[in-house]
C-alpha cells in the first residue's frame, strides 16, 4: 500500500466529472495535496472549492508547476488541515456524491 504526498490532476483528461473525482479523492485521502491543471480561472476556482491546494493554468509552465508542487509539499500540517476543513464546508451533501459509493 503506497501513499502519495501530492497528486497532479488534469481536470480535462477524463470522461468522469472532475468535481466527482475531486470529491472522491478528498474523501478517501483528505490530506492529499492536489495540484489541478485547469483551462481557465473559473475551473481553477471550482477546483479550489473542491479541495485543490493549487491550480495551474494550461498550457503548463514547468517552472510554475514545480513551484506549486514545492509550495504545497512545504505546507505545514495545521495549514493543510485548516484548508481541508474549509473546503469540506463548501462541498455538496454526501447524498449528492455518488462517484465513490
């Protein structure tokens, strides 16, 4: 059983709703830092509400991606816990999330 500290998620590469993917990941791994790759600011805002620790606009600038990963990995545990709890307050009720059930 391996664990990861950070996940880079391209929200456009799946035929699954990215909001459902984010909900599932945040429920199963609440302290996993997610860096979302997004097309525009609106997608970035939604990804942040759903639990992303950072968002990078496409096309991807490698330096910006590495900087974001480094920043979220350096985030102190209390800040990560606070951010996770804040994003969970804005989530849909459990009954509306069916991806992981």
